[in-house]
C-alpha cells in the first residue's frame, strides 16, 4: 500500500467561519476555526477514515476538500490540480472525479424527484448521457447498488432508510468518480441495515477502484472500513496512522481515551477493560484553548508546555503522524 | 434476590388512520431488585413503548395499553388510577430520556426543575429542596454545583444536561431507574462518562436499572440481563454473558454478526441481516423475523413461537435450534 501513488494531497487546510455582530452593519468579531491547518494525503484506492466527536470539523474538512466551501487557507491537490485555485468550468469538470455521499438519506434526496431524475441528474449536468441511454445507465446503476432496476420511476418516500442510502450511493457513482467523500453514511441507519451499506461501499470500492474519505464518529466502523485513520479534535488532526497501528499503538492521549470509550459487544472483554474516562467537555471552537487544544482534558499534560506551545504534527516514521509533546 | 417488577402479557396498540399498530405484543419479563436489565432492539421494535406503557405515559389516543399486568411492589401499575401512578412516577420509578436538550424546560433554572420533584413527592420546603439539589448535583459529579444551581439549561453542555436529568431521576431515591437511550445523542467520550456514572451510582444507591438502547456494546458493559426485542416481541432473554457467548435466536446472532468490533483482529466482511423489519400494522402471521431469517422453516411462516427455556435463565422464541435441527 505504501508505494501507491498519492491521489489527494491536503496542505495546511483552513476553514474559518466568521462570527459577526450587528444587524445592519456587520462587524467581524472573531472566527470559528472549524478546520485549522490540516495536512494529509490519500493514496489511490485506499480508504482514509476521519474520526472525531461532533463539532471537531470532520464534515467541514470533507466539504472544504470538495470546494463546497471555499477554504480560508491552504491547498488541496487532486490529480495534480490545486482545487483551491480552480473556479467555473475547470472546477466543474473536476467535480466529475469527486463525489459525496451524505449522512441523512431522508434530507439528501429531493422528495419531488423520481429516483431516475435523482440518479440521472449528474449524468445530464456533466453531459455524459441523455435520453434512452441515460435511462439505461440509471437502471444499471440501481442494479449495481442492489436495487431493482424498475424502481426508476418511484419517489424517495417509497423507500426505507437503507434503500435511500443506496440511491445516494448510486447518485455518487453515476459520473464514474475516482474519489468519494462519505460523510457519516451509516449513522442515520438502524444497526441491522448499517452492515448492508458498509458492505455495499466496500464492494463498490473494489469494483470501481474508488478512493474514499470516510467520515464517521464511530471508531469501530471507521477501523473496520479504513486502511488508515485520522483522529480529529477541535479542528486539528491529532494522530494519523494505519488502522492496526492506531488500535495497538495509538500514541496521542486523545486517541487512547477515544479507543477506551468505545464499547465492545462482549461482556467478557468489557469486564477486563481499563478505561480512561476524560473529564469535561469539548471546548468551543470559537475560543479554543491555547497551546494544545486537548490540554484542558488531557490526563498527561505537561504544565507550562502543553498549555502554551502548540504541538507540531510530526512524522514519527512507519506511516504514523502525531501531534503531542509527550511523543518524540 | 427479590423480584421488583413483574410484567405479564403487556400489550400496547396504537389506533391510527392506517390501521392498528401492534407496538408491544404481550411481553413478559421480570426484574430483580438492584439488577440492571438491558432492552436491545432497533428503532420501532417496541423497546421504548414497552416501558412507557409501564409508566403509563403512552399518549391516549392514539395509543392504549390493551392488556397485561405490571406488578411493582405488590401493586399493578396498569390498573392504578392517575393519582396513584403519579405518586409512583418520578418517586419510586424514575425515568431519563434520550434527548437531554428537549427534556429540560428552557425557561426554568436547574434548581427549580430539580427541586420540583423534591417538593412534590417528599414535601420539602424550598430551602431544604435547594440544599438537597446541590447534594444531588454533587452526586452526579457536576463541578461547582452550588454555584451552577441557578443556571439555565442552555448554559450546560449535553453531557451536563444528562447529568442533571439523572440527578432529577435520583432525587426521590427511586427503586428503579428507567433510562431510554440516554447516551444516544451524546459523543462517545461523554457517553463513557455517563455509563460510568450510572454504574457507580447503582452500586452506591442499590437501585435497579432498565437501560434501553440499540447499542449491543453498551449493554455488554452495563447490564446483568438482556431482553432482545423485535417487532414488539421479546425474542430472547438471558444473562448478559450467556447472551453474547451463546446467542440462540437467529436475530440476535444476526445483530452480533452485523456490527464491526473495535477489537477485530483482521478486516472481516460483515454479515448483514437482509431485508427490513416488518410493518407493525400488517404483521406476518408466523414468526415476525421469519421473512429475514436464514434458518426459517415452513412452520415459521405460519406459527409464531413463544419464549421457551433453553438453558438456565435463558429463554428464546424460535422454532429452530440454531445449534442444529428443529425444536
């Protein structure tokens, strides 16, 4: 895996949202630093998991990469093009290569469009197919994602959550992309349905040689589907490594706490587990703590260092990056 | 151990325009004093409705408890009049809900909300209630409780609000705490704080807990016994270790096979349960799980199995012995 070519490179990505005051004349009084200086890459054909708690900026990262938000700073290189510099037609052409699957299959499908229109729209927009050919393509896509090809004239409300998410997958696949951002694609689904969608995503990846950025809050799911995992906390990546190294040799104290907080469905294992239970809550991204963002909750912080100096996101070798003063 | 709660044949239906929804279908279960019971199932399986029925909190109409008994300390909760059930609810039996954002009143201070139960059920005056409120907030580990008591809910984070809900639940020293997905809306590190807190409080206070969740992981670390529900039926019930080590119902097996485990050694393919849960208005005549079941026999499509004992304290509703052959 390590020698595979790099498909997507993110450098010092920043996405700040302004906080304003005033009704008519808006004063800029601060920023919510949702994403604050991320650097990482994704290799062709791999799945990079992005995990973190709500509000840590993981979804914003996905959207900023696809240029659904224009980043405040930093660069995103995809197949050699810097997406942050592209606009208009050249950017639109790049969008054929990059698609997204959304969290809420109830909100992300237009209730007044038929399945055929929903899945066919990207084909039309990008002038890939029209007329009969388009319908054939859509039917094939539906079959691909495990739906009946004659569902093409139905409306979203006729489908269950799992089936809707399949429609969302079909729409993302329609233009034949290289790269898909999966933003919490299973968290709105029931337990027995989640596995169906995970398996579908894995099958599609194999069949079409896709590269995924898989965003989720559930570390068990992320570890299952990903080759490498990035852990985010308050707008920053604190650790990035392979799925197994993260589990067996996670170095950042937040990673360790997160791992120990995930319940394991086995009473015998649960009984023996050592838990690190973090105190307190995630601070507000509008006013993050100085130094290391995690120091307010960190069980091993060094007074005078962690609360003053921001740790560097260091390569410690063996495909492993950590941002912590305790790790050298 | 003495039995604290005994539920027999509890049946709840909702009468809607589309037809009668069979939300809970004559379920039986017992709960001992000081025991933690996990109720596991997917959305719409009747896990919340079953405990809301016990507490007589089903909105009527459209819902109604159409049959069954629920014996709690020698009295049947289902037959109580409104006055009697009010003296039990929030007093002997407390309940905390999924969404701590909406279950607190935004225009009342924390003190006003926690004190209310103390004044109502225990007859305390305002000063006593205030002192007890501070004690309770300390008990649920809210830092600096004495100063935060006059804050409003919006000044608390999600995890803190759930702690306030637990403090309210504990205010009258309940014998039973019912927790309906209390951590589903919370982040995983906050979830760990709350489950840890409940585990400690249970030992300190010695109350029984019913914990409703869809997460088999939480139940594994918290419960003594587990009821697995599907389509309004309890389909398997066992001590927690037996359920995970020796699951006997195909649905339980399916659930365990379909969730990725954090500690899985290799990347293994998940085995999903194909299909969808049945429509509760138009239930299949046989076993409700039969249309999705890998082991289904002809009999399963026509006759619904009842819970039968298969091992010590382990009951299963299935015609098939998943360990080989039909029963």
